[in-house]
């Protein structure tokens, strides 16, 4: 393809929901889905994938996790600092969509 210069990061947006079918970290919203994706990037044959490129290197150098968030800004901040940073300390994160319909502090958020 001949990309010149820095290559952009790529993201996959996951839902801020628990994943009952995920095998790891089911109790943390979005984290389980992100974990499965990272595992697939590092162990593609486990998922029936035969990549032509080094997915683990791509994940390490060019991947950004992202999620659609539902909750108060306080809850999202707690989640990021307690769950996300422990599991993905070197992977950037992007909040793709944020809404908090029942938050009594909407103006502050």
C-alpha cells in the first residue's frame, strides 16, 4: 500500500456491558470484550485465524481500545482507574460515545 509517515492507530468499539460468553473478566463492563480481542491478536490460531501480518505487534504499536459508555462520569473514571489501567496499562483508550441519561448531575458531566 505504501503508507508514508506515521501509521494511524486503529480501534474497535465495544459495548460498556458485561460479557456473559467471554471466558475472562466477565464481571467488568467492556473489559472482557477487550481482553478477548487482545487474546486473539496475540494468539490468532486459538481463534482459527491465520494472519499474514504480526497481529501482536500491530496491537502493541497501533491499537487503541474504545467503548461506548453509559454511566456517570464518576463511575466511568473509577472504572478506568481501577479496572482498565490494571488490565491494559500500555494500551490507549478512547470513549467513543458517552451518555448518562439518569445522572442527576448531567450539567456537571
